[in-house]
């Protein structure tokens, strides 16, 4: 599949193939017709850049049947929708992967992620398409997982021609028109296309493969920087009006001068008291409990290091003992039964002095109070895996979107600061 003799690009055949691709994969139609075609004799087959241009070899179009061209259209646009260029750049930085060889490996891994469930149902497998089984790899994993499973060698030697462009692995090519070239999509336009495709997939559940359904859910509920969100939510709750405030006579109010014979107290701010309710039910793993203890230590830093102002309560179906915070590692995390955090909320609020801020760390599988607690409340949800067999090693925060929806439905308006842990 290498470039052949020069010839004119057969646009009729190319666009017929795109129309066929849109008919058999209607949820991808918005993305397919958002691609701008650029004729190029430098590309082996078809390739894309991160600006949604599709570079096409005339010789490749001439020798490829329309049905296979349709599959290539779907394959190339899948690279862009799944942000393989951005993910490849992140992986390269995190793992120190440099050079064309590593980028080729990323291209192969990205192809494995796409091709394991791309074909069939009206879409023909194109000649030379890379599939996980051809490399002795399991199906249903992500690009990042496949990268850990293989190296360039005898099994991949026949794939040295493979080049889906910078849109697949993030490495610029000589034929790329770049960010200032014609007919590229802006970042906002690219996001709009992804959103429309995700809407099409979620609007007709069951028509798309599991990989695309997972992608669509993540497009609506992207992973979040939960540590920053939790810290900001706690700081906001601790510094809000009414938190850590009380009237004291230690320094009389300046308004006392207007009331002869009376001493009025002044409103003073003190560090807020924080009560942390940790879900220790059987559905919470040891790793999640360990992360909860790390967040308890971070919460104590958020209130100025005053550990005497932070208390911890463990709760499954019943509330346990309220622990004053000395060392986070010394807290006994008792539980293992069912889940009902309402008992934990009630016990925390009955403590004296009552907390100014209530933080609940849970998996979300619990009944919630009917009314808003009488203090500022932050709920942090542990991540949950997708039900899909894809990438069981990699936690994805979007998998708890159903827990967020249930939380929002059951809590009404009182829980204003939910955070993905």
C-alpha cells in the first residue's frame, strides 16, 4: 500500500465512499462531512491532521474498492474523534517516548483501539487493516494499554508503511498544512463536531459498538482534575458566609457606641470546623479508602493545619465513632456492610461543637438526606469502572456519571459541590 504513479484524484469515487460510510455509520455523519479533503501524493493511503483535514493519495483511491474506502473514511475520522493526537502527545511526555519509531508504535496502538470493533454491519475490513489479534493482543483495550503490550519487531515489520498522519500520533508531517493552513477547524468547531457525534450515539443506544458508547459517555462527562476540584470546594465551603463565624464579646462591636449602657458582641471569624464522613461499605475498595485518608490530610491543610478542627466519622449502614484527627494513618476504617450515609450525616451534625463544613467521601451508592444539611456540604465520589471490558486497569471518572445523576436527583438542590475523586 505505497504511493503509485501520479494521477488525478477521483473525487466522485472518494465522496461516494464517504456517503456509504455515513449510511452504515449514521452517528458519524457529522464528523465525516466535517473533514476537508486535500489531495497529496506524499501519503501512503489516507491520513488526517489534528485540524480535521484528510490527505488522500490519488493512486490509493484508484486501486481501492468503494466499500473499503468507506471503511478507511470511518477509520481516519475515528482517530480525530478519539483525540489520538492529543493522547499520544500526553503519553509521549509522561513515558518519555521520542522519535518516529515510538510514534509509529502509537499509530499501531491507536489502530488496534479503533479496528477491534469497527468493521462488519455494512463496513468491509480494508486490506492491511491492523487488528489486535494480528499482533497477538487482546481486543477491547485502549491505545495506552496496547502501547504497554508490544514493541516494534518481527510482528510489526510489515507495518512500517503505516501512516495515518499527525491526527493519529501527534507528530507533524511534511504534507501538513499546519494551524494556519486553509480549511482547518478551530478548537471550538472540533468540540462541536464531537458533541454532535456523541449526541447521535447516546440518542440511539444499542446501534453503536461498545467502544463508541463508552467514548460518547466520556465526551459528555470528561475526566476531571478531582484533587483541585475537591480542594477548591472545601476552601469555598470553609470561607463562605456563615462558616467559622460567631459573635464574641472579647472585642465589643463598634456599634456599642450607638447604644449607651449596652455592650454588643462583634462578629469574628475563626477557622472552620470540618467533619469528614468516609463511606466504608463493602462496595468501597481498600485503595479508595487509602485515597480517602490522603484527602483527610489534605483537608486539614486546607483549614490551616488545625487538626483539632477536623473530625472523621466512618459509616456503612451505621455510623461509627467520631475520631478527632491526630494522624490520618491512625484512623480505624471500620465497616464492610451496606451503605446508608444518612446515619453518618446525622451523627456528624449532632456532634458538639457542630461542624461548619461537612465532607462526604463515598461511591455514591447510598440514600441521601431529604433536606439540605444545616452547614456547607461537599460530596466527593470515588471513581467507578465502566461495565465495558475495555481497559479494566485504568479508572475513568466518567463511569460514575450515573452516580452523579442519582445524587442530583435525590439530593435536589442542596448538594452544590459534588466532585469526582
